[in-house]
C-alpha cells in the first residue's frame, strides 16, 4: 500500500490582529472598534414624533402614470402602434384609480384614540389603533381596541372610525373574557358570574 502524499496547508495571509508586532486586541484593517451604531431613525430609544403615511401619496404614482400614458399615446399617434395605445389606456385607468383612492387622512391616531374612548362608554386604560381600508376605493378607517382602566381590565371594546371625516362606523363592548389569574390578578371578568355585551354594527 502506498502512502498518499498530503498537500501542504496553504499559508493564511497575515492580518493586523495576528501580525507579528501588532498590539493585543487590535482590529482588522478597515474596521473601527465601537463603530457599529444604529441610524437615529432606527433607534427605538430615541423619542420622535410618529406620523402614519397619508394616502394622498397615491397621487404621486397617479401623476407618473399620466406622464407615461401621454408618452405612449404620443408614440401610438406617430407610429400607429396598437400596443402603445393599449398601454396608454391601461395607464390612464390606473392613474384615475389612484386619484380616486387618494383619500386625505384627516383623523390621526391621537384623534382616533380620543374619539374611541368617548364612544366606549367606560374609562379607558390601554388602547391600540390600527389603520385599515374599506371598499373598492380603499377608504381608510381606524380600528381601535380598548380596555377599561381597572386592573385587571373588566371590559374591552372595539371601535371603528372613518379616518377621513371621523364618523364612528361601529362599536362593540363586552365584559373582558380574558383570564388574568396566571399573572397574579384576581377578580375581573374571569371570576364574573355573568356578563353582557353591547354594540353598534359597522355600516
């Protein structure tokens, strides 16, 4: 049996951290110790005002579609190309739809929380708002989940508001069925012998 020769291990290029004479703990070239930092807009510890994007930004896309549609229509008129004409019609319809759905967001998150608390019918503690859209024209609405201010919360509710004119579309309240005994709380709706609910359906 012949012994197979083992190829030598290729030498690794010297680095700043392992090079002879380099100080202990030295960083590789091009890296600065302690230089990794989150940008300010991604740092959750920095307090800053938060604003939900407005749906009127859809007009920007609509204007872009109009420009391209005009260019396609001009090209179709000069060359008689049916494909360019079809593209112009399609882009014009897309622009019209974007303009029709560019609702202004007149009711912000703070206003939605305040209006929902007034419509809930009980003192509100924790609350959370979610922006959603309704219908073919994608009209924005706020859906707000609320809990009563007692500990643990004995009631909860859901309120839906139109984000354009602030109209309350529907509300629903009930005794809180969540069991908080695992967290050291006693009483509340988990121990309630009876409960009730009330609501106004969304239109």
